[in-house]
C-alpha cells in the first residue's frame, strides 16, 4: 500500500517542491491545503497517513490546525515543516501533537528519511529507495 500524504503550506512553491520530492519517492499526494482551516476540513475528507504542516500561515496557523486534527484523530501523524528561526513554535507544535519536524530549507533526503521514520510500522517497504 502506498502512503497517502497531505501537504499543508500557504506557499505554492513549497507545496510543489514537497509534492515533487514525495511523489518521486513512492508517496501518493492525496491533497493539499493552504491554511489551517482548510487542512482540518481536508483531513476529515481524505484521511491521509501523514500530514506535512507549515506553522506560519494566514488565518488559522499550523499549531491550531494540529490541535484541530488531533481532536478528530488522536493518532494523526503530523510533521512540521518550518524555518529554522521558528524553533520555539516547533516546540509548541510538538507539544500540540506533531510527531516530528523538518526545517526549511530542506534536502530531499531529509524529507524522505523523516517520513519513513514516521511510517515505519506500516509502510517502510513501499517508501522510495
């Protein structure tokens, strides 16, 4: 079974970059969202295996979105994608229920390694090379 990923970031370039990295390594992108409110709605509809979540977004930020998703699904796997200068917010996100983080700018190997680590119990043999 191919892991289903939802990408949440207000920057179209970041969503495209993550999509290209993930699809190129055997992941399936089932949806994308541009803010926290949209991410909660789409999570409910799509039930992805993992969500990559930016912290700083207009409207509802990533931390509030994590709380909303975790309220629906306590087992949700959410990985924060954030700038190095936002370490305090990343700590907040982990406390809110995020499983891991990737600092921007990121390298493709870092993204894949983090996702594999967080999916290892279900999908490791299908996640890229």
